[in-house]
């Protein structure tokens, strides 16, 4: 199983970035795909996930209203993270995650065995 994230880069505060993640491998029909992030010197934290069975996304309070996570009806093993109104505090390595089934503890990184390699997003002030 592989999760390949792409789309990171350098952006100015107030700008936007779109990340993509593609899942491939033997078991790739995930119900849940989403994102965590880790800033330098900080713990890895939940950003948001999209659940196909529940047809909705869930977000951390810190990104709600600014970030949008979506799936792809045609490409079921893709997930996207649209990040708007970016702030320097959003600077981090963003990791794609996937899970076969929805969990009420979706915000807990221990729920996820499958992680992508991470993509850097740097927001300059």
C-alpha cells in the first residue's frame, strides 16, 4: 500500500495551496482518507479527513472554514486538501493518511497505519 502526496510548496500568507494524495496497492478501497501535519518541534496533529461512507469531511478547529477536503467520485482512491487563507502557523509537513473503515476517533493519529511520505508547505509572512 502506498500513499503519494503532492502539491506542497512555498506560498505567501493569505494565499492558497492544493494538495493531492493518491492511494495504490493491494488494499486501496479506503473509506477514510485525509491529512495530518507536523510543524518543526511540534507533535503531529490532525487536519481533516473525508469519509466516503458518511459523505462528509471532518476538520480540526484550527483549519475549519479555511481548508476543504474532498474525495473524487471517479477516482475513489484520491483525496484533496484545498488550503485557503494560509497563515505562517500552517507551515508544516503534511501527511496523507488512509483507513479502510470510519472510526469515531478519526482525529487520533494512532488510528492510521497507512501514511504517505509527507509534503512540505511553507507559508511566508
